């Protein structure tokens, strides 16, 4: 292939806009413009609100809603994903960076560290995508993310009580006990005006969301409601001169597009550690959620999303964003969910329209804190997925699942970003336990045909614990090793489990001899040298007891290793079978021959 053509193919792979741009039509543009304006109406107030959560100037929230969507429109592969700041990443950055430098002590340095954390987020995400290490994100299981985001949403809603109550000072702690104690110990700061207005607008936002859920065609009601809250709130506050009645305001926002922030990145040794920590933790969470949302929308439209390509797009989005006064961005949280997937043809180009609207929104004006708090709280209510959590609780049997459910509890009580690490560690531990402790079961025959005279081919072999009526053959034990590689991590465990099954079967068939042990290894995906040595030892132990071992249904890669290692020859090629039925028939034939003075089983 000529170098130029190869370079063009690589460019088309990493820049999807080169693919769809050639066939882009004017009709698609109008749909995308509608999508962009709709998303912008929601992202303008949310961008300001989430920036305040991160402890940075509100205008940076607007900046972060402008450049990153433009980058993703060119580099992203999802047609329906909106990008921008999200509450979870905002709060994580504030928690980690705030542990080093508090925004109230040095706002400039704090903001610079936030930009630097976005830089490291971009480096991590792009590197994972280029090296095709998306599998690492899969360790952040859905239950862990659900619990973490649910706990985070509740913590964020508690933080909004400052604006709802009109309090001028608030605790720097974020755990539920400290926040509630501070609120009720400082009732003299409460402003009933802010409370009444905030609750009214929150009820309105929740009502419009319910309208959208019950009547999907009225999605625009919910999408436009945050902007309507901002406009109505501004007019109302201006008419009654709210600042004279104890209603706090955000202040004036600057005009213009994003200024450069390259010179503000901090790579000094005393700061680079906390910036890397904030960037990596937030980046991994943002990747897991962003890729999951993109895949869910692709599944609805029967499309495919390349997770590694999405990681590269997210990485470049945050890298360029860190150079243009933006902080960490990912999928826009509630943004893509507000636009029905059938209403746009190219949702990511619609983000261009959204970005233009956002840039024009950065104009002087006064914005009331209680409106922003209502918008944040309304968004957070959707992150507490009570039905999914209830399903996890009902289905969460066993110690590992109970441990995993402690992550949201730890999040609420301590609001520590390490809670996510605990949840991920438990997920990894559970995955390792599946490998280190694979399941073994005794199999019996279950008839799949009708009538008592069903043929042997009409029988399936199933776990006798699940099917107590499954028929077992005397003197023959059929064992299954399910769904795991046989390797150094579980070889000794499997040897002990097989020995235990043999001992239990010998006790169960008292008065008869156990002569054959059939190992069904169809679920074994791979085997290494310790695994082969384990099977060799099992064969020797059974042989010393006067039993014969048979192996059934090995996969091609496993069968090749059994042959190359000499284990197949040791067991006997005539004792390697394609199915349990064949093995059972051979055992019965040999057993009958031995009873009539023929060849013994061993």
C-alpha cells in the first residue's frame, strides 16, 4: 500500500470528520443546528454551575463548554454524545486539588492546578486510546460507578444548601455529618428569600423533567427549562433588586472567547503530584462514564463505537482544553439524554452550534446563586439511580457484593476520592477471585427429548445441584471446570477441589467402586504449565486409586498444549472425547467388559 494512502487511512481512523464530512448535507445542518441550540440552552447554566463546584471562576465553565465540543465534533465517533463539564469530575478535582491549595487562599494558583490536571487527564486518556488499553476502564464496573456517582450526587446536593439557604459562609468539609451539623448550628445565616425562590425553581425543573419522561416528544420543555430559569430569575431579581434583600449573586462574567492558558500550567515538583492525581482519577472516571454513554446510544441505533478511538478523542479534547482555559470535560452528563436519538442526524456537529451559543453567552450580567443551585440539584437527582441501586442490593448476595456497596456509604460519610479506588479495587479483586477460584460442579444427564426412550443425543449434562433430578451413572463421576483459564493462580485450588469431589463421591457410592472420573474442560479458555502439571498430578492420584481419568471437549488451544506437553499421551488418546455423552458411553462399555472378564478400566 502506498505511504500516502496508508496515511490517509490512519487519518480517517483517528479523525472521523474526514469520513462523514464528505457526505454532509444542508438538511443535516439544520437538524444539527437545532440540536446545538437545544444543548446550549442547558449547558450554559450548567457550565457556570459546575465551575462553581470545582472552585474556579464561573466563566471557565463557559470556556469548557466551547473548545472541547469543537474538538470532539472532529475527533469523536459518537453521533449523539454531547460533551462538557460534569458534576462528578468537578467535585473530584475540587476535592483533590483543594487538599493542596484552597481556592479561597490562592485562587490563581488553584485555577492553574485545575488547568494542569486537565492536561494530565488528556495525556492519560490519549495514551490509553493509542496503546489500546481500554480494558483498564472495564475494571470500573457499572455497580461501582453507579454507587460512586449516587453518593457523589447526594454530596453535591448537600453542598447546594449553602445557596438555597442564602448562607454567606459554609463548612469546607463535605461529609454528610459535618455539613448537616454546620447548617443547623448556623441557622442565623439562613435567608428565607433564597430558600423560597430556590425551592420554587427546583420544583419547576423537576416538573419539566417528569414531563419529558412521560411525553418524550416534549423533550424540548426539559431541555429549555434551565435557560428559562436563568432568564426568568435574572428578570425577577432585577425587578425586585434582589441583592438588597439578602439574595447573593454570582457577579459579572467576562466577554470574549477562551484565552490561552499554556503559560499557566504548573509542572513544578511541589505541584505536579497533586495535578497528576486529580487528572488521573477524574480522567478514569470520565472515560468510564463517557465511553459507556456513547456505547449505549450506539446500541440504540445499532451502531458500533470504538472505545479506544473515543479515548483518543477525549484525550485530545482535554489536552487542547487545558491550553485554552478549560478544565476537565467528558460526556455532558444530562446533555445527550435530553435530546431524543431520532431528532438529529449528526449530533456531534450540532455541538458546533452549541459552542457558538455558549461563546455568545459569556456577556456581562448578574446571576443568582439560588438559580444555579436549583439547576445543579435538579441534575443530581437524575444521578441517584434508585432503581438500579435497589436491584444491586437485592441481587448482591455474597461478601464481595456487600463490600462493594460500602463504596457509596464511604462516599457519603467521608466524601473521599479514595472511595472510588476502593470500589475499583473490589471489582478487580472480584475478577481475580473468579480466576483464582473457578467453579467446579458435578454433572448429570437431563433428558431433552420426550418419552422414556429418548436417544442418548437427546440428553444434556447439567449441574446436579441445579437439577436434582439429573441422572448419574454408577461408578462414573463427571466433573466440569467452568469459565476460567487453568493457570498458576488456580492450579492448586482445582487439584484440591477435584480431590474433594472424588472423596465425596466415594462416600456417596458406599458399597460400589468409583472407577471413572470424566473432566469436562470445555469452559477452560487457556492452560499454562502449572495447569498441565496439575492435571498430570490428578491423573497420577486417580491411577493410584485404581481409577481412570477421561478428558472431554477441550478447546483447540487447550488441546494443542495437552498434546505438546505429552499429557494427552499419558491419559491416552482413546480417553480424550468430544462430548460427555461419548465419554460416558466409553466408560460404560469398558465397565461392562471388565465385569465379563474383559479389559480392566485401568
